[in-house]
């Protein structure tokens, strides 16, 4: 028995909107032509443009909702951003066309008295478009799709344009015929405004515009409350489709091990994804100090330190064996932790003298600012010098 796949809610909402717009195109053209309403004919042309935007929304939404893959590690959300921007452009173009037509009618002075049919058509359009707005916005917000949300506001702009058309129709019917083309012009400017706002939002996302200042401060507050984080800086955010990408530097105690620092970073990542469900990924950089204030131009590599330590130990007749070496870079300075295993036959005084010589020699080396030597007495015991 074949199992049918359930239709994606976003695709369903777009198809419902397209079917409604197609029906409204026919109804508005009939109502506008038979009902002698320029505003209603203009509104019908607007509905034709809606069919084009529905096609764009359907295409980009289906791509944008695809999961991330090897070639698209951040997902396909940019397709939705492009779709949102395209929807905005189409809305602006439709508004310009409506304004041009209305201006031509106003200039000619040719007006007709609309009939009741035109007013009834406007009421039907208002009701259907408002329902489409609420339905599509709900689905768009639930599926985190900016393209669907943009299309929802497109439906709202249709409802507003039909209200303006209704005002013009009623005004013309009661003795002010010029109100009909004037209402058509008002519809055009409302449509262009909605298109401008949608396009601007799309451009902001394409240009990787950060989240608002309030959202950024809220994120920093969440990070600051996480155990192990001393403070955070260089928080960067951007949107990709309906998702959010973040990267941030956190400062932790410089005595933490690499694994401890990694665990604090994981806490930050998991917390942000939990608090902000739209977050697709968080990149956390761990600092042992606030590196914004110090330029680390004299950091030395582990290999460089090894080249200094190895011959130094060889020169004291193999009295000590190096078991571990750690190099720390803090606030533009370099600190070394050297772990040695010594000859148990030597006296404490002899051992201390040799360790002190090793320490002094290393401190005389260029760009070494601090040395700690740990001497292993037994298999697992350490003594600090």
C-alpha cells in the first residue's frame, strides 16, 4: 500500500493563495468592467501580479526549506531571501503600473459612475485577502519562512488596496466620480510602500545586516549568565533565510584546560540554540584574556620552545627527562610550563640548583616571559619548582 507524502504547509499556503488570486483576477475584472470602476480594474491588475509572486514564492520556498548538505553547509535559506526581495520588486512594479494608469485617467478627466457590482466585488476581495493574510502569515511564522511572511503582507496590501478601491467606488456612486481614479492612485502608492519595505528587508539580509541592537544586547546577556564565561565580545549576527547565524568570542579563566574551555564554549552554543530556536549555528571562539586590547606579535611557537629546551637539557648530561611541555600566550606574553623527571640519586640541593639554572637560561631567551618547572618525583607525583 503506497504511503502519500503530506504536502508541505508552506507549499499548501502558496497554492491556496494562488488559487484565490486567480479567482479574484476574474471576479475583479468582471466587477470592474461591468461595474464601471477604474479602481477595481486597477485592483484586478494587481491580482495578476500576485500570481507571478506566488510562483516565485513557491519556487524559492521549496528550495529554501531543503536541509543543509555537503555543498550547502549553511542550508538553502538564501533562496528564501532572494524570493523575498523578488516579491518586493514585483509589488513595487505593480504599484508603479497602477499609478501610471490612474494618473492617465485623472489627466483625461474621463470618469464613470461605478455600479453596486463594483462595490460588492471590493468587499469580497477585502474579506478573501484578509483571510489569506492571516492564514499565510501563521504558516510563515510557524515554518520560519520569510518568503511566506512577505507574501502574507502582500495579501494584506491587496486587502488595503481593495479598501481604498471601495472608498473610491462609494464616493463616485454618491456624486464624487473623481474619487474612483484618485482611489486607484492611492492604492498604487500603498502597494509601492509595502513593496519597498519588503525589498529593503530582503536587501538587509542579503548584505548580512546584524540583528537589532536590542536583540544583540539580549544575546550578550544570555551569554554572560552562562557559568564559566567571564565576559564576551565581538558578537556578530546575520540572517540566512529564516535562520540566524552567530559567532562570538568568550573569555574564560586562563587556568582552564583546552577541554574545559571547549566545554564552556559548548554550553554557550547549546544555550543560544535553545533560547533562540531560529539559530542555525553558533561559532564560539575561546579566549584566555581580552585579546582586543593586546596585539600578540611576539608569540612563539611550541616548536621554537622545543628547540630551546632540548639542547639545554642535553647539556646537563641527561640529568632530566622532559615528560611534558606547555606554552601559554597571555596578554602578549609567553609563559612556559616544563615537566621533568629527574635522577632520584641526586640530592635536593643539587636538583634545585640545576632546575634554577634551566629556568634562568630559558628566561634569558627572547620572548619567554615566565617559566614554571614541575619535577616528577614518582610515577604520578609532581613537585613544583
